[in-house]
C-alpha cells in the first residue's frame, strides 16, 4: 500500500500528463500563448499545443504512417507545404526538447526556417512574432 500512497502523492503534487507541473512551467508554451488564436503550429505533439495554448496545431509530416507503419508516399510534398507555410509567415514550427520524436535537424535542413525564440525547453521558428 505505501507505493500506492506515494504514487497518489506524486500525482497530487506534480500533476499527470498535460496537467503536470512541467507543462505549466514551459517557457515555449508561455510564448505561444501570446500568439493570435488563428496561428497554425507544426509540432511533434499537436495535442499539447492545442490543449495548453488553444492554437491550431498540426503534426509534423511523418516518413511512415502513424498507424500503418507503411511509407508515407506524400512525405516530401507534406514537408514542402510545411516549409512554405513556415517560411512565408503562415505558420510556426515548434520544437519541444523533451518530445524527441522528430528529428529537428531534418526539419531545419529541409526548411531553413528563421529562429524566433530559444527557451529552456524548446525553440520556435517562423517569420512572425506575437
């Protein structure tokens, strides 16, 4: 029983999932909250951006289908669309250090986006500040 009590105590003090203290203290999310609600954001985990900032977030293009694990034949086209939107000021690309699912270097080499902000927990790229 003591482990159950310690687990419950941890949930109470630190939170769980998107309600964890970590997300509440995110410098990157704090900056994103200043953007207009119409701002589109490309990120590896769109759910946390939508939930914590209210912005419209889109998953990064994936080389493999998320459900099928089959090659995504539209990957390059999807990357081009994302790069164009970010570089034309129509969207942001956000990299969150702790997700580590996407290869930031691949996006940076493909898109060559402008770095807007670097925080303790991520980076924001694009062409417009709030």
